[in-house]
C-alpha cells in the first residue's frame, strides 16, 4: 500500500514536471515567434524609412532647383558693330571702359584678381572679384553692387557679318520681394546704359556720358 502510494506520488510528480516543461516550451515558442515577428517588422520598416528619406531629399532638390530657376535675374544685350576682340577688350581694359562706364580702375580684369572701380562723379567705389575671363567669349565677376554680393556675367557672340552681340546678366539679388524687383530693374537699366554708351563709343567714337548724366546733381529719386 505504501509502495502504491509512493508510486502514485511519483507518477503525479512526473506528470507535474512534464506539465511544467510543456508550459515552458510553449512560452519559449511564443517568445521566439514574437521576436521573429518583431524582426520581420523591423526589416520591413527599414526600406520604408530609406524610401521616405529619399523622397524628402528628392523633394528638397526639386524645391532648390525651382527656387534657382525662379530667382530674379537682370538681363540685357546689345549688338555692337565691331569685331569681338574690340568689344571684349572694352570691358577688360579700364583705359577703354572708363570712356563709357566707370571713371577709374586700378587694373585690367584677370582671373582671380580683385580690382576697384570708381565713379568719381558720384564719389562711389566698388571692389570687384574676377571669377572668369575667357578671351573674346566670357567674363564673370562678383561685386557688392547691392546689399549682398551678386554675380555679373558677360557673353560675347560673333555674328556672320563680323559684328558682336553682348549679353549681360546679373544674379544673386537678396531682400524682400519689392527690394529684389527694385534691384533687378536698377541693374537692367544700368547695364542697358552701359551697353548704349559702349555702342556709341566703339561704333562712332562718341562719349555719351550716359552713366554720369543718369543722376545729375539736383535730381533725386
């Protein structure tokens, strides 16, 4: 009888142990499945984050390109009936430029050089940094003509009859919308006067003094 109870007790104990092991195994499997689900979720989320980041970068790039394309730029141009060498040199050599634009400069335009242009009638000077000089083709400078530094770009194109078309653009204006529009209008007017003075001087050897006469004493705007 005693042995029967012992056997019975051992059987019960074995059953309890087996039950405990089964519960532990089930719990372990549940944890493994949960970890697997989390891992799969993380793996699936990584590409999504990458794609979202790429989309954000792409949108910023598009916005930057649109802003650059929409940035106000002043543009003007003029046909000069002279060889391109003469027209190009008129902007490189201050001895010539001073006949139709500024009144004094401390040097020719050369890549990497900084020069100063003076308008003595207005008691005004501007430092100019020369960025590009491609003979008879292209000139780029930076200067502080307005509140911030802007870039001025000249291109020279030879036409079939030997004359030259000069294009001038200025970009990089900053400020409020009204301020930028004012700067663009002023730049366009100013370079139009410069080109008109250049044309008269090179084609007819006439100094029109357009820049000096634009703001005579006693007239304020």
